[in-house]
């Protein structure tokens, strides 16, 4: 069943637990305004609260994944723009943080442009990003007298390194999907016609895996960003010990011993 969190955001949970969240403003290249960002945040929180959700698949309707902020809305605000952007960026920060903190993996499929703090920020906050061969990525903030947002000033550096992040954010190159994959911004590039199938396949594969192990692994990796190895080793040890007592871990061990495919239940 598809739930319209808002006309601009659609959410649907499949029987296998894959929750599809779709930005649904194709006429604006899925430009983000306050209303859309609120709806996106609500959709992510709904996934967090739903125990049936095992994976989130984030997509954008139309030719472009997300072209960033809704520039027509921004222009219409005139002198009130600073106050409006203060609210918009706050909701964008909440949405990207919610994706990172979500207990399940986030798979994002990108077609067309992923631009600005919105498009690029959502890409950087995802766990696995599949891009069509023709997809393009750029920041663009400095070019219009702004600064990067959506957490990209932090997450982008973690993904591609300091030098590449500064190049992307300061000089605003338009990166091809191949270039984005080469520097670690995205996970995989596929033919345009295969984008939906490939993203759905990866989401389905993750949905069939032990959910507690996926959740713990995601938490360990993201919480380790910026931390020292010494700080994270005790947390790794504690997590592995806890997971070893789960039904899925025991099933995984039995499956290896019995040389068969495991049947995970999420317990």
C-alpha cells in the first residue's frame, strides 16, 4: 500500500520489508522546499517506527533524482529568504540525520541530477548509492553565493577525502557517474535502463539478510566516523557478543556447517 506522507513524498512498504520513499515533485526536478523536507523527515521517521521495515529504497520521480533546493520558491521569498532558508536547512539537516541514524540500510537510486545540499546531501547520507550511467553530481552552493548544507560539508569529506571534497565544494565541477564512483561518492554505476531493477535487487538482497546484524553494522560504521580505532574496538566487541546470541547468528552458523542457504527470521 502506498501512503502519501505528502503529495511531494510517497512511502510504500513491500511484503519483504523494503520501504520505498519517493520524492514526487518531478516538475521541479524534485526541488526541496520546507513542506517537502518536512514530509521527507516524516517518511523516514515512519520507517524507523515500523518494525516490518528492513530496508529503505530512496528514489526521485521523473528525469532527476533531486536538483537541490526549490529555487523558484527561494526567489519568491525576497527579503524573507534568510528566515525561510533557516527553516528549510533545519528540516534538511533533520532528514539527512534521520537517514544516517535509521536502524536499517538506505539504498538510493540516482538518475539525472543529484545536486545542491538536497540532492548531494541525501546521496552522502545514504548507505548504498546506485547511479544511472547518465547521472550527474554537483554541489553548486558556492556558485550561487551559498554554502553546502545537508551535512555534506562533513559527510562528503568522509566519503571522498579532504582534497576531493574541497575541489567539489569550491570549484563546483559536474561529476559524471563514473567519476563519482571512482572517488567513492557512490557505490555502483549501471546502464540507465537497469537502474530501477538493480536498486530493487540490492534492496531485496539486504531485506533477506539478518536485520539485527545489518542494523548493528550500520550503526558501528556511521558512529565510527571521526573516531579513533581505540575508541571503537570495545563497541565492536560488545556488539559481536550480543549478536552471537541471536537466532539469526545461530542459523547462519548452522547453515555454514550444513552447507545450505540460511533462512533468517530477523530474530
